[in-house]
C-alpha cells in the first residue's frame, strides 16, 4: 500500500473503536515502515488504543517508548503523548519510562515540551501521587518561550489541584500573578482555572 492508502486506512480505523483491540498488532507493525507520517499516526493511535485496552498493548509499550529517542520531533511528540494515554489507562505499563519523560520538559522543540505536559496531565488524572516532588518542573514551563506551552502548562496544575491540592498550594500565588499579568489571554484563563480547581477544596 502507498503512504496515502495506509494513512487513509488508519483514519478509517481511528473512527471504528470496536476494531481497535483486534487492530493493535497491525498498527504496531506500521512502526517499522519508512514513513514518518505513518509512524506518527500509528503512535498516536496506539496511545488511544492503549488507553482503552492497556492489557492488549503492554507488549508494545517498549517499542513505543523507543521512539522517544528519535531525532524527528514529530515522532518524539507522538511517543511521549502515547505513553501518557497508556499511562492514564494503566500507570504500571509506563512506570519504567516515567522518570525519563521529564527530560522532555526541556526539549529543544516546543511541540515535544507540549506533549510532555499533555502526557503528564493524562497520567496524573488517575495516578497523581508520583508528581508530588516534581511540581517545580511544571512551574518553570509556566514561563516557557512558546505560547502553546505556556497555555497548556497551567492545566497540569488544574488536574493536580482537583486531586492533590496540597501539591500545588505553594504555587497558587505564582498562578494568581500570571493570571493577572500574562500577555496571553488563554494563559490567564487557564491559570484561573487551576486556581478554581484548587480552591474548591478550601471553600
């Protein structure tokens, strides 16, 4: 099949969730073909499949994680994001790679930094406790040079604010300051959202 045919096939499969579990072996086989576009799409879809069917994807997680070391930024983005989605479904599957994910907070590519935040949000939704001593990493991303990263960074504070408010209590003043002074409207709104999630526990 051509690249365009494969991409179309993956698009059809994406819409047919009832076929996802059975389709995992085929999609994982596409990680070995010579097309960044197809491998990136396959990584994304495997992440979604792993969220719903973690037991069926556990043997493929090491292959997915290996893409975190690729030079192509898109592949790093998609691999990190896939680990986040799988980790949301079953943290133990990504636990061996969890600490290593933090290097992507300082990746040269903004898209990879953004994927790191997304992945962290996904994992923290069901498994917040590992993040207790890592909040300074996300506090630094609140001042990232890229607007997209700064817009997303407050969202991990929102997630943790709902589940472990004590983790982010030391950062409420910082979030409040950014919500008042940041030049980006979305950043300001998301900081306010994080504060609101946290404050619900103390009203």
